[in-house]
């Protein structure tokens, strides 16, 4: 699948994560992560984001993630919502 | 912990006393020309706010008595989501020096700052480095075609609204004395002539010169984002013009001159506009810090009056088309005739 526009989901409030996805020119999943707990959980957070994207079979995507200590299910939900918003013209109350 | 907050987007109300008071508390002045304002209230008391002017976040404040409770994150998150929904590739914030660490923690990068205020920060999908890379590759492919040799690189930043013989004269001077001339033409669509019209006319004027390249100035040079006062003519407060001019000069030196190897910048002397005169002065003060010489060229005159685009626009307005002929090139003149016929019909 392919996304054609930029969309975001979540917030930078405590225990949340703000995910912004946009189409990338190069092939692959590029993740830029800023996190308060990057040292401890950086690779884990990226893995959760990557796995969620793979479920959608999207190949060219750039992700900006600003994490404030979100748990796995929150990261998954925010990533999914951002992708769905980027795929559809108008969906999911913003 | 705040339990009872209400968050609302409203149309800016410049007379709102509590809003103005909150801004003053954190050392900011209320601004005008805002599109939308976000208010965060705790039991009907305003505790945090932030506003948007295009893709710029301004008037950002959290009540000092309510700090360290995540209010800034709420404001920035909401404004960011709003901007992304409007397909903004990047966005800026004008902040007080004290707010910078917090904003950096929320994903912003400081571009440049002057004193305590304003500090300009940026975030988004496409940042200043990406823009400079685009310009750099344009210049590289231009050079490859023209067999350009190493030498001095000069630059001009022009609105060309519309392009006159004054512009041609400046370009001619720069072209003759430098290996390569980069003209940044303003991208902002806030002038009488559209960005596309201005660029097309300028392209025709420089068509014969094989060491002159025209590139868009984008979001970072004399744009509404970096120098709002340049476009808001009613706001002529000299001190704040000076601050924004300094900001713009530092941005040009720190990012554009350094990455593109620009050693000179040409400007025409400014007899009329207060804003441009202050701007030129600040360029002169600041650019040498980045190894760039500012070269001021005396404007050429026609019948004792300096040629300027503002003079052309004034004559257009007065419908004195015949008097414009000696001020502009043949192609521009043809276009202006066509343009004024079209606008007469409207």
C-alpha cells in the first residue's frame, strides 16, 4: 500500500506518543525517534512502530515519533491511526 | 495536577484582557495577524495559550503558576496536529529564550535567536537542511551544464515586483565580477505580482547570462516566516523590524552562505522604504561574521529619480503606462501592457 499525504496522531503529553507519517521518496521505513526513554527503550519503540507499519504493507514511509513514555499498545494505536489518516481522505475523528 | 481543563480553538480576540495579561506575564507582546488561537482554561481561568499565523506558532505562553504540569505539551501537540492536518511540511515557533529547552524537548530545533526574543525554532517533515540540499543540487546541475570554474560566488535576494532596469543593473554588476551569481527570488505570494509572474519575468531578463541562476528563496530568506514585518506594512515599529532583520541576516549567513559557499551579497541602496533600509544596515553588520561581504550598489536613476519596483507599481496604479517604458526591459514592458489590459477588464 502507499500513503499520499502527511498525517499525525497522538500528542506529546505524558505517557503518550505523537506519530507523524509522510510519504518517502526512497524505499523503506525511516523512523526518526525522539524519546525521554530512548536509551532504555528506543529500539523496542522503533520495533513496535515498524511491525505496525508492516501489517499495512507500506513500503515508502517516513515516521517522526515524539515519545513521552507511551506503552506498547499506545504506540501501536497511535501508529495505526496516523497511517489510516494518511491513507484516507477523511476518516477517524481527529 | 490539573483535572478540569478545557481546550478550545477560537478566532483571535485581540481585546481579550486575560489573554493579553498572560502573554505579558511571560514577557511577550500580543501580536496581530493571527489566524487562530488555542486557549487552555482551568476552571474558567486562562492558564495556557498559543496562536498560529500561517505556519508560525506565536504568542505561546503558560501561566508561571501552572508550569511543569504538561500544559506546554498540550498546546504544542494541538497546534502541531492542526498544522499537519493542513498539510504543512514544516512549521516555526517564535519563542522567548526561556521557552527554548521545553520546545526542544517537544521536537523543535533552534535555527537562530536574537537576544531573549525572538528565538526561531523549526520542526516538521522537511527542514532547513532539506531545503538547502535541494538548492545545492540545483546549483550543481546548473554548474555541470555551464562548465563553471571555481571562483567567487555572489548572491542577490530580490522580490522583483516587477523586475526593473534597476534589478538588471545590479545583476549585471554581480555577474561581471563573480564566477557565479545565485539569485534568490522571494517565494512568498504576498505581492502585487504572483511568485510565478515575478520568476518568469526575471528568468527572461537573465536568460543571456550564463553564470546567473535563479532559485526560490523558500521559507527561510525574507519570507513571511522569518521576516513577517517585511510584509506587514502597517506595523512599522523600528525596534522590532531591526530584530527580525537581524534574525534573517543570521539565518542567511549561518545556513545559506556557509553551505553554498556564498562570499558576497549585493543590494541596491535604499532611498525610500524604511524597512529595507534597516534590513540593509543589519545585513551589513551581521553578514561579515559569516565571511560574506555586503556590496551596496548605488541605484541607477531615470530623470533624477531612482528606479525602483515601487515606482513602477505606483505608475501602474496611476495608469501612466507610457512613463514605465524607460524603467523596465522590453519583455517586462510587454507583459505589463498585457497585465494592465487584463486588470482593466476586471
